[in-house]
C-alpha cells in the first residue's frame, strides 16, 4: 500500500505556528528552557536548536507513558542538550536548577493545581527569567456584550490575572497569525 501523508495542520493548530512560537520565546545560545507538559515533544527539536549545545532544555511531563516516549525520542534524534523529567503535575520537579525560560503550550488549564505550579515555576526561574504561555484557542471567551452584562472574563484575562497574582510581571501579548483564535502571553519573574 502506498504511504499516506500525514494530515495537514489546521489553522489554529500549534504545529502550524511552531517556528513563530519558538522565535517568540526569545531563546539564544547557552540559555536554558523548561517545557512544561511536553506531551509528544513537538517543540523539542526547535527548542534544542535554539539554545545550542551550550544550552539546556528540560522536557517535563507527568505521564509515565509520555516520559518514556520522550526519552526514546530524545535518544533517537540525538538531542544531547535535552533532559526528560517526570513531574507530579503539581510542581516542576527540578531541584537546584534555574532556567531562563519556562514554556507552556496548551497545558496551563490542565495543571492539577495552578497556584502550586505557578509557585514552582517562579521558584526555578532565574531573576528576570520569563514564562511564556500559549493557548491555541480562546476557550470560554466572553463577547463584548457578555462583559458589559457582567459575564465572566475570557480565559486569556483569567490566565493573565492568575499569573500576575502569583507574582509574575506581565510583559506583553505576542500576536501569532497562525493562531487566530489563540494567544501567546509573556511574563517575567521580577528582579529583586
């Protein structure tokens, strides 16, 4: 049987925006980044290349099955600057480690305890380090009429508020044209 080509990504699928998203993280050679809830590791090759051989990538997931898959993928692709870490879904499980960036794509809402996870992220970020949150769809977005009538805020607003309440400084929202229904938010750990 002839080989079938993989399905084409749809608009709003983070894989269509992979390179613009990785570019927006602002990684340079020698930096370190933790990807929380790495899943199948779609971003790992790009993150690994962005930080170079002097940099470090931590692929973090709480699924034993996905951690095993990530370990196999990292070995098969020769991503020598990537470490796979299994966490409990509540904290990052990185001990005595500071990173320059923490990247979360389509996983913020799945955190088992958002305030505990945000405290863990704040703890491992270097002063001035950044948290990048990507959501490929605005789930539960309130229309202008709903907001005027006192309806709930959009998920973007709720996520931003929760992260600011956890001690992060909001920096900016970056438009990613490949994610027309989503958003990318950048936050920083304050320099003390």
